[in-house]
C-alpha cells in the first residue's frame, strides 16, 4: 500500500491542473456577475432557501455580493499563478461553499463538485512548480508528487461517474422521455434545434450518456483506449457546454484528463522547460497512517451519500429526499402548481398567500415541486406573520408532474407545515405517496 500511494511520480499533471483550475474559478466567479446570476440569485430575492441547518447563511445586504464574487475571482487568479496558494485555495473553498450552502434555487451537482474539489486542492502540493510561491521560495520547488495525489482525483471521478450512470437506469430515461423533454426546450437553438428533436438523437444521447458515465474512467485508465476515450470526452463535454450552457464545468471535466495521460506527455506539451521526474522513489511521510485513515473515511462518505435515498420511503424522484449530493444529474423534469394558505389561529380566518410577494419566479418553481423548499417557505411564512403579531398555520396544496406525466398531489394539505419539524434521516409523512 505504501509503495503504491507514496511512490513519487512527475507532478506535471497537477501543476497544469492547478493553473487551469484557478482560471476556471476566476471565470466562474466573475462570470456569475457578468451574466446576472449574482443579481438574480443573490441580490433580487428577499431571502434565499439555504441548506436546512444553514439558515444563518444569507447573502450580504445590498450590492455587497458583487464584492464577494469579485474577491472570489481574485482568489481564483491567485490560485492560477500560485501565489500564497494554500491560503488562496482555502479562502476560495470556504467562500464558494458558503455561497453553495446559502441557496438551493440554483442547486447544481457541479457546484457541489467545485466545492469538494476546492477543499481537495487545498491539500495538494500544486504550487511546487510554475508558481510565484516556488519562485519566491526556491526550497518549495519540486518536480514530483506522491502517487496518491493523482489517485485521489481518479477515485473521486470514478465514484461521481459511476453513480451518474446508475441513476440513469430507470424507465423514463431508458425510453428517452427525459431526454425528449430536455431537448424540447432547445428547439429554438439555431442550426441544431431541429436536429435535437429527432427520436434517434434522443436514444443516442440517453444510452450514450449511460455508457459514457459508466465507462469513461476505466477507458481513460486503460492505455489502448485512452486516446479514443479522450476524444469521446471532448465531444460529450462540448455538447453539454453548447446545449445545456453549464458554465465552466465541461471544461473542468476535460481538465481532469491531465491525471490519466502519461506525465511525460503532459510535461512535453505544457511545461517543456520543466525537468522530468522518473526516479520513482517511495517516500513515506510520518503522517501516512493518518492520511490513509482520513482518505478512507472521506471516500466511504462519498460512496454512502448517494445511497441514502434507498433508506427513505417512496421514490426519490418524487420526494427529493436524498437527491442532493448524490450525482443525480439532469434526471427528471418537474412542474407544479401550489397554493399556500395561512390560517390565523386567533380568528380562524384563512387567507391565500401570493407567492410573488415573497419569491422570485425561480424560487416559486422550487417552492411548488421540492418538499424541503416547500417546508422552508412555510417556516418563513410563519416567522413573517409572527412579526406582524399573528400566530398562523400554513397549509399547502400542490399538484406536481414528473417527466410530463399527470399531475398528482404532493403535500398533505391537512398538515400544518409551519408546525412540522425537518428530519434529515427520516421520511416525512406529509409528503403524499407517489402513484
């Protein structure tokens, strides 16, 4: 084990990955300002739906979230050039994670991935070459790294892609219902819009997605198939970038290929002046047992989190319980209609709530289809009216459609959601069974 994990290999892949990763962190942060994402998600809403337990995390008042994202973008540039690398990487990781936890209306598995990658990168010796840190402190300069640095990324990616593939093995994906719905919204795209509506294309994308996610890591690891797998990755990720417009993440995914190609190839392409390390020395640090133990715990958590929805009643597509942090990507299309009603306990008078008085359009969509957000909005309404001197019940009537199917009742409208507690590891009986 020690020989495998602590054998030193050339670090060219990690060095180049750091440069690309820092650039992408900058582009994601500053791009969120330029595209209006910060304004729509962080500034315009009266409040945000944070992860339950992190309600204290709310956006800064006024326009200060612009400053927040500018600071994050600066840290991205510092990561790229390798200046005060660990501090810059840690600060970006903390700031990104805070923005991830403070809002769920724009939840995306890719945001979660960037968060955990940022903390992983804090631990990596990624500033040992081609960095300002190494220039200012020559003793820091190294041309090698322990092998575990590479395998940490490989194992993380294997877990991610494997779960993404397995999650697609359900009827609505296999009969292309989901893909057809996703592509329907792209019909107005120039040139490719009509092409994306073809049934043959839907089957290619549905089954190609399963095969790509399930096989890409083994194929990249196997030298005879590596080149072909890389070309397939380019097609897959550029397609996602063009069709789904998901920011930096297709390019981040392509950057991971650096850990699969031979280090000498990476050095010769990107770092031609860098000496190549080929000594293969095994250097076991004093903290090796602690590192192995902590890494084992981390990967057990990564393996366990996506499985937790199996321990809840009913279908995760319906209840959403165990959906997040599970690499369940673009698996369903949900639409809904919701009516929130408050009842003053003192007068027994019931009044419907105008959702647009409290929520943006994007938040309204979440507050009609996602049980945890429905519960959070009920809690918010209870607190809001308590500040006006009213003790209220909050009842919700929702009808939800999944993947274009008939609308069904999601929430038991007889239950006062304002008086219910949230349980992270227990099914909520006020979520009605799916049919």
